[in-house]
């Protein structure tokens, strides 16, 4: 196993990691209480009656955009037997001195074996070496497995956007969760 900077991300490399989606039996339900004097948003972990299945497809435009980010030399790939099995597409955010994870994916056959955690630890080292103050990411409240994984790796929830996904047909119940790991 080796982790190294990504130089390029071909369609074949990208597609070799399989579907970018998730299945969750839980979600973080957002509850908002707002008055003139205060606003409170609370996330409550709830069990779902039916598993939530999210299928995401990335197209050639996504891969093109990710390759532009890869050229910034902060993205990493994890290889087993010279095969890409996980990657972290990360972009420096100069305005707030953070490293933003745009896309983090581990091939299904390599999940729950410690590879994702190893890759994130390398992202944290890369961020520290480049003197970023934090690593940030966005996920959905319906992706409880990802939220739990990121929390176990040291991220905390630092922001919520209740309406980011409102214009998408199947996303009416999705809420954007912003997470941060201070370096």
C-alpha cells in the first residue's frame, strides 16, 4: 500500500472506484427554532424505517474539474498493488487558509479496512506541512456512515445549510453538513 500525490485522474481511474453513493439506515434530522431573539438548529440522529439509498453519478465535466484541482498538487491517491483504490481530491482555500476535500472515495472492496483513515491522516499531514489551519468538507445529513467516519477521524460539525439541495428533485430532505478538522 502506498499513498502519493495524484498527478492525473483519468475516467478509468475514477470509474474503477465504483459507484459514488451510499446507503444509510440513519440520518441526522435538522430541527430549526427561530425567533426574533434567537435561532437554534439541532441535529438529532434518527433511525430510518427504510434505508436511504443515494446514487451519485459523476460525469466527464466533474472529472475535468477534479483534474484542475489535482493540478494544484494537494490531492492524494491510495494504491494497493499499483491499483488506485481510494483518493482525496482536495483544494486549497487561500481566503481562509483551509484545505477543502471536494471528493473522498474508497473502493467498496477496501472499505472498513483502515484505508480511508490512513488516507485522511495523510491529508492532515499534507495540510500541516503546508500550514493550513484546517481541513474542511461537506456531506449530507442523510449520510450518517460518512458523518460517523469523519467524526472518528477528528472532524466536528461546524455548519449547516438547510436549503443547499432544495432545487434538486430527490433532495428535499437533504441538509448540507459542513465539517472541519483543525490542524
